C-alpha cells in the first residue's frame, strides 16, 4: 500500500524512525522522483545516527531526507502546510536501546491528529502499536479510541491484529484519507 501512494515520489513521514527501516523504505519510494522528500522524527540521538547510517549504506540522497531529533508531536510545525502522502508510526521503544524511553499516549494521539489534519487526499497513515509493555497498553487503548472517532465521511480506519499469537501481539492500524475530503 505504501508503494502505491509514493510511486511517483511525494512527501513521506516516518514519525518514529527507530533504527531507520521504515525511513529507508519510504526513501526508496518517495525519492524515485526529483520532487520526493522524506521527513523523520525521533527523540533519541542513537535513532538518528542509526537511520542516517542505514540510508548512507543504501546510497540514499540525504539532501532530500530531513531527520529531526524531536517528538512526532511537532509534525505539523515541520510540515509547514505541506501535505504528506504517507505517514508511518511505530509506537513503543527503540529496539536495542533504553526500553524506559517510549512513545506516550498523549503525544502519539496528538501526532496522529496532526497527521490526519495534514494528510493529502488518498494519503495513508500506518500505525504499529506494541502492547508488550505498560505504556504500550495505555497508548494502544488511546490510539484505538482516537481512531474510532474519525469521521467516516473523511477517513477509512482499519485495524489488523493476530488473534492466535502469544505474548501481546502488536496490531496495525491503517488510516486512509478519502478523496475529496
């Protein structure tokens, strides 16, 4: 789904860059055209370092990738009126680093609201929620509650989750902005 939204380039946002896997994926699609651009957010410096190294190794044009060491709740400020085609979120903690630092329900819902408000028509938001830690349970509940309030005139909101997986399986939420909204 992400590739279809960015096939001709466009603006993509990785709202929680972590180790840079999604930033790389978005870059491969968004930067196919000269107009393509990617923005990435994370509060932890190791995330930015790891992501930058991953992009350099893949020979991504870093002049069209902006990485910000700040929370995703600053999304609208950094977009400055631009309309992203895709926004990706992976909530939780940075794998391989301090598990005490996690995304939090309040700032995550704020960032999701900003992403919806800014999203281009036919744009897509992907949200991966991990419930294997205390804050993740709170955050997932808040995100689900928030998604249920989205206007069905403007958005389609879908949730996917393994039903037979042990140990608090994550769930994926997809939000699509309808054309004409």
